[in-house]
C-alpha cells in the first residue's frame, strides 16, 4: 500500500479531530470537522 503525504494527513486530521471532540465531550462533531479538514489536506497534497 502506497502511503503518500495526503493519505497520512487525512488519517491524522481524522484522529486529531476525534481526540479534540472527546476532550469537549462531542466526538461526532470533532470527527466530522477532522474529516473535512482531512479531505482539504488530501486535496492539497494531491494537487502538488
């Protein structure tokens, strides 16, 4: 499996968003925000 920077950034943003959501007792919102930021990071890295 090829792990480019975009894929790792996507997973990292998702996990980070989930963790921040857990800190504020709202895991679903944190995961959704992390997912959105991850997709933006994936698009940025694939554009390069």
